[in-house]
C-alpha cells in the first residue's frame, strides 16, 4: 500500500444568523473547514480535518509513495512542518483513518481502548445574560447532558459570575459545571492582557463556592509557575493546554503538573500519534486528559477515538449552544451529526478507521477556492 495523492479542499458554510462566539469580538458569518483526503494506490481514502491546512501544499511530496501505515515516520515529518508552517495535524488523523481501514479495526481499538462510550459535556459558546444562561442550561440538561461549560472573561466579570451562579441555581448540585476563563490566548486583534494571579485567585474562590468542577485557562498559557500556584491555592481543578502548539511545551506542563486537566486537541497539536504518548504521560501523573474539540465533527470523532484509546475520561467536550451553534452547523461535512444519547453519552462506531461518512453533496455545495 502506497500513498498515491493527497487532496486538500476548503469548504465554507454560510452562517445566517452569524455566530457570536464569546471569545471573538467579530460575529462569524462563515464556518470554514479544511478537509484532507489521503488516497492510496489500492483505493482506500483516509480523512482528516481540523485547523487551516494553509501552507502545507509545498510539503505534500514528502509523503507521496510512502506506506501510510508508517505513521511514526510521517509524524516526525509533520512535527518538522509544524515548526515552519501552520498546524498540519489533520494529515496524521487521515493516516490513522487509513490504517484502521487497512487493518479492519476502529482507531480506538488499535490504540488499546475497550470502552466505546464516553459522557459528553455541553460546551456553550455565547455570552448571554444570567436569565438566558439559566434557561439554556436547563434545556441542555433536559437533552441529557450532565455537565456544562460556561465562558467568562470577556465582559463585566461581576455579571459573568452572576450568570454562573444563575446556572448553578437552575441545574442544581448534581450537574457538573466547567468555567472557561479564556485567558490563555487571544484572537489576533484582541490586545487585552491576561488576568493577574490575584484576579484569577479571586475568581477561583468564587467558583469554588459554586461547586465548579474545573476552571479553564485562568492565566496566560506561558505562566506555568502561576498556574501551578493557583492549583495549590484553590480547591477547583485547573484545565488548560488547548491551543499549545508544541509537544515539548505540553510535556513541560505535565512534568510540572501545572494543570489538573490537559485539553490538547489532536487536530491542532501532535495528531493522534503524538498525543497518545503525551496522554499516557499525563495519566501517569494523575492528570485528566479531556481534549478541546471546537472544530467540526471530524475533529470531534478523532479526539473521541484518541481519548477512548487512552482509557476514557470523566467528560469529553461536545460543542453545542442552540440555536447559535448546533450539531448540524458544526458537523455539516458529515452525513449524520454527532449527538449524545438521552443519557449524555457519545458512542464510537465499530467501523474500521474513524468510522466517518462524509456528506459529499454538502461538501460540493460548500467548496471554495
């Protein structure tokens, strides 16, 4: 089996009404998705998707003619490319999809996973007033979710913390709440400084009083000493690492135990190959691996396989915030959106590879460039 060609396409779903994500001051009018397909000489096609694949075209010839199952070699090349250009990791995802098809096994079972169900948490995105947040939380719990994530750190902090309190009152103590403080990174045009340690600690005290399960990215991603100190001073678990670019930086977080929950996304950093090793190292340190999944359903599925291969997690992120963000919007490249069952569990398919089916008609209609 040899890699015959690699095809990368870009697709844009028009968002009407626009999607006003809390971390972005510009409402999004289009949802852009890049899809990579790796074709082999015997007719198999592996699929991956994630962040922009811009700039990788100049390096695709490094993979042509190679055995797609030689994943360690391909991963080393991708790691070099990632230093120079973008985030090429969807290609690693596509190679795992191919390997699974070739071996007749789902990816999570190739990684040693035995459980194919994981409980999802509803990851919301829109900053809403307290009353609306409480109603949204109530609706999500009625859909089967037993954990919810709320975003703060952009507007008036007092109002945002009041919204967290309103959600706690609405769902009661039996539902776990996560709070994303959004301080580790910024959109390119957002020049606000990250919180100070003292401010983050004050927020942690409030969240601890509300029984919050974890607080996410309360300090700048490079402040490992501050994050470690915050963990020591607070009773709330600290989560982070979702956008960290390099594996050695994540290893430093693990070595220092600067987070309780590692959230690295395999389509953004390291691929399945790199993050499987890193996830094992995190678990040996007692760190929970629960990846970021804010992309489309292909990336969500890849992270599900990876996490199941690592033995599972208490909760895995499921982006949803209707009517602004729905499974249909998020997963438009797929024939069937990924949705939890009535008990809030996502179930992995037993089909070979990732077990995905692309909606080719939709992809044809949304293709750009």
